[in-house]
C-alpha cells in the first residue's frame, strides 16, 4: 500500500485539469467524464445491489487466475469482502459509465466480471450494445449472473473460463471491437497479450480501458508499452484507469494525465510545473 500511495502522489503532481487541456477531443472527454456531476438513472439501482452484497456474509471458493488481491488473498472469501475489495468502487464505476455514455459503443468486451457491478454500469450506459464479459472464477460468475438478473441487464453475455481460452471466441462473436475494459489478471505479460489480441479487432473509433495501471511496477510497465504501440495515438491516465484511443485524426501521439478540477482547484489557468 505505501508504494501505491507514492504512485498516486506522482500521478497527482503531474495531473492536469480542465483548465490545462487544449485538445478539443480531450477537453470533451474531461467535461463528459471527470466534470459531469449528474447522478444518472442507473446509479441508485446498481449501488443498491452493491449495498446488498456488502452485507452478505456467505463465503465462496475463489479461483483466482491472475495476480490475486493485495487486501485479502484467500481461497475462501465472503461475498461482502469481494464487494468491498474486488469490485470497482463507485467513482471509478461512474467514470466507466460516462466513458461508455460518451462514445456509445455497439460492441463491448470486459475481461474480469467479478460480481458484475462495473459490468452493470457499462451495460446501462449503452443498453442497445452487445456486451460480452469473461470471468475466470465459477462461483463469482454465478453471483454476477444473479446480479444481472436482479438488474434485468439483457445486453450482457457472460462467459466463464480463462481469458486466454475464451478471448478468441468472444472476439469472433463480436467481430468489430468498439470498446474494451480489461479488469483481470493484473500482470504485465498477460495484459500485453490481451491488448495485442484485441488490437486485431480494433478500429480508429475504438476505446480501450485498462484497470489498475498503477497497481504494480509490472502494470505500469505494461501501460508504458501500450502507450508506445504504433497504432495508439492518444492515451489518458486517470490513475484508476488508462484510456487508449486509435484516432487517425490525431496528428501526433499524445499522452495526458488528468484529474477532476476539484482535486486541484488552485490550478485554474496556471502553468503545469510538473510536466
């Protein structure tokens, strides 16, 4: 945890706000994702499901196929613990909703369903989309399926199994990949492997989102390699996530580190001394 704190501090010192962004495309992203404080219709319903699971003391056997948890890395875990430590928290989930709401993808892929909370946020933002989510743990996938039924989420298909085994099938089923959210197996090599495989189905309008890019030194290294890929033209580091674009309109490769204006209110119109 101390290492993560220093990674956040480094991010925070370098982050720009709406007042330091001159790219119209990135400014639109900033306004729609970081600065839009509307409480959307789906938030209450999804958070009610989270609250229900936070009170569920039943335990399940967790089959972890990735880097595990830094908080509670046990084979038997309570549903409440999974909801508290493994599911994305409300603010990052709202960012995901707003990203999907902004770009309205028709085909969506998520690697790492967990309890389906972040899945529901993304699916609710584009109800006419076709979304596939993959979860490695059978019992966790079963719980997520129940949450989808509770939320009456109809545009999500859950596949249970390893990412490596099921990713080719999911990509073939989707064909064109408009949106990707990678939230599982937080290690460098697998992350880059999934990126390269999904890149084959990307197009100039695709949006890729990578969770926990500052989770470890390995994930930070993976993020740096993704940024340098020749097909990547623009990236945005939100600390929680790294967002990747492939826009052909982009004249030169650019990388942004962004934070909400209220995190740095004194920075209105000031020069960024940290890069």
